[in-house]
C-alpha cells in the first residue's frame, strides 16, 4: 500500500472521502473518537502522575539528604575520621562533615528573626554527616547499613516519604500500562467497527469502482484516511482536555499544604512530548482500526 | 480483441455454466450475444471482465490472458472495458456529473482530464443538459445513457453490456441499441447480451447464440430466423 504512485489530486480525494465518511456516521465516529480520547487521557494522566512522582523523588534525592549523627562521646577529630568508613557503605555517593559549631550557625541563621534561637550553646548540637545517596529507592537498606558503622549513633532519613513516592510511581506505571493495553484494543475495535459501517454504506460505490478498474489499494486508502483522521482528531481533543485537566489538578495540589512536598512539573515543560505521544498513539489506533477492518471485512 | 477457446466453467455448486465455448470477436465488431435463460451469457460476460475465472480453456481479452491473470492486473484489464448492466448501477445520491467524476477519479484521472472528458461523453449520449440531475430525476432510458456515458469515460476499446435494455420499454430499448451502434461506428468494439429477439432483428449485426454453455449459432441476422431459442 504505497502512496507514492498517487498524485496530489488522488491523495486529496482519499482524505475528503475519509472525512465525509466520518461525518456520515456522525454518531459512531463520535463514539469511536470519544473512546480514543478516553484512552489517550487515561494514558496521559497516569504518565503525568508518573512524571511528577519521579520529579518529586529527584527533589527528595537532592534536598532530603540522610543525616548520620555521630556518637556524643567522640571528639570532633575522632568524628571526622568516620568519613572514610561512611564512604565505604554501599549506595553512598558523598558525605560532608558538619561540626556542632556549623550546625548551630546554620540553625541560628535559619531562625535569624527569633532572638530565642541566637547564642545557643553548640553543645546541644551533635556532630553529623550529610550523606547523599546514589539510589533513593535503597534508602531503607542504606539507613540500616549506616547505623551499623561504629561511632554513628543515629540516622535520620525520610524512608516512608521516599518509599511512598516510589510506590506511587510504580502503581501509576502499572495501572497506565494495563489500562492503555485494554483501552487501546477497545479503541481499535470501535474504530474498526465504524469503518465497517462505511464499507456497508459504500458497497455500491466500491462495486462501481471495481467495475471501472480502480485498484484495490485505491479502494482501500479512503478507509485508511478515515481511521487516520479519527485518530488525529481524538489526539487533538485529548491534548487540550489533558492540558485543562492537568491545570485543574495541579492547582488543587499546589494550593494544599499537605501536598507541598510534591514537585509539580509545569505543563509548559511537557506539552511537546505529550502532543507528540498523543498524535502518534492516535494515528496508531486510527490506522490500526481501519487496517483491521479492511483485513476482516473488505473483500476487494 | 476477444478470444475464448474451449472454455469451461463449473461453479462451486457443480453447475456447468460453460461447456467448451469458443468465440472470437475482432476489434471494431458489433456482436449480439443471445440465448435462453441459463445458457451462460452472463457467465461469458463475467469471464471477460475477470469476475469469474474459467475452470478450463483459454481466454484473451485486449491482450490479457484471463486464465492465469494476476489479481493486481484485473483493474488494468477493466480499464480497457466499458461495462454496462441492466440495473444501471448509478450512485443515487450523486448527480449525473458527480457519478462521472467518481468513475474517473477511481482510476486516478486528474481534475482537468475529468472536466474535458465528461463534457464529451455526455454530449455523445445526448445528456449534456442533464448533468446536474440526480439519477432519480431521469427516466430509465436516460439513466442507462448515463451508465453508457460512464462506461465510455476511460476511453475503453470494448463496451460489454449485459442486458442493457432489460428494464426499458421497446422504444427506449431501440434508442439504447442505436446509441451503442453509434458508439461502435466511432471505433469501439461492442458486445451486447440481450433477450429481445425483435430488437436484434432490427439491426443487421452479428448474432452469437448460446445454449447450455456452448455456441450453437453465429452469423449475421440469424436470431429468430434460422436459430430458435
Ligand atoms: N454464481 C453462481 N453459482 C452457481 N451457479 C451459477 C452462478 N451464476 C450462474 N450460475 C448458473 O450457471 C448457469 C448459467 O448462468 P448465466 O447467468 O450465465 O445465464 P444467462 O444466460 O445469463 O441467463 P439469463 O438470461 O437468465 O440472465 C445457470 O444455470 C445458472 O443457474
Ligand atoms: Mg444473465
């Protein structure tokens, strides 16, 4: 089915015929496009959730380093010697020593407006290491390993929080994969059935085309175009709906303190890949539907 | 040129529609194909258009061998033929003009060719004033003239018509036959299947008579005179 042998007037003909069939079966086309839009939206929404969970994980990775507190009985000099031991722990990317003094100063400058927290005794702070991890998903194991290092009294890590986002990302991925597979098949099936109606409508025209010597591929192309146009239309509708939906959800999330930890990726950073994926998926569904209809029902 | 040699056709249900039929039609001839119902006339037409593949024998139509023709070649064979049926086969929701456009587009003609050719064929069949009518707004005879005009669009070397006057009254039938004869005089080979003895006998043309899938008579003006159905 190469289009190369066709002139522009032929190709224009294929598309106008495809478009007119689409409108002839307004209701079926509407249903087929609607299902495809739903498929794309669900795919898009779960992918965007995964993207945001991932971005939040990255942020946690950068901002919420693990703090390893040194045993009070060790002097600062002794504490500094732990650095090499900590670096040997699996999954540790880097460590930075922070003395009592430095911890106090950092604390005081953070609460600079509050005289109560100035001139604190450094003795109430502990010597500590800021530990950066290579893979945040191994936080729990790394925390345990760090606690085993002699001289480390205590390790402070946001294990639950990062676990939560990893779970969210994985669930989003699994749900979207499953739903995409199911809805993809449903969309293809509905588009195929819409195009089957067109065959039925056009059986006389098809017979006449064969009588006057139209090639099989010439007869098939308008149906492929019909599926293609439905897929593209569904992709465009889904894109704008996704845009609006994303705006609504992110507005809700960012206005809520509970969700302040979530790193929201603005839609403007993602519109191009989203549009590209939607258009490609729409074309695959639409053309897939027409090709399956042609194979099953069009006896030319 | 059309040549059938010892052609047999057995349909899937076991009916022997053609039984060793041989027939040759030269370029530029006008031929009536007659015979009783069930004698195989339509089967011959279907063999010539590639709709039915013969079980045995040789068939050549305008340079295509129909026994071992490749599927993809059939459209190109059909472009050398103008096919006309009893039931006109026009698209009801398209005007006469758009029916013509549809048939030419189907073979990839350009808009310019389409415009030029449609005017010519409509004039040839005398319907240039009715181009914007829908088929329903025409008489049966006029509808058949549209179908003949459409058959001529791609400038075929041969017109093949299966009972083109079957749905028409005698006066309209004579008009259609006269039109086909005029097209023949312009150089197109014409093969017409018909039942109508009186009509055939108003022309002095070659008549091929079939019975039980074989040619039982072939000559000029014989139908109803020497050979009885
Ligand atoms: N598709 C088919 N399957 C099985 N048998 C068929 C088929 N088409 C035609 N026949 C049989 O083949 C024989 C020849 O049929 P054909 O249509 O060629 O006759 P015909 O001469 O055109 O008749 P009529 O004048 O009634 O149109 C008949 O016995 C018919 O029943
Ligand atoms: Mg017949």
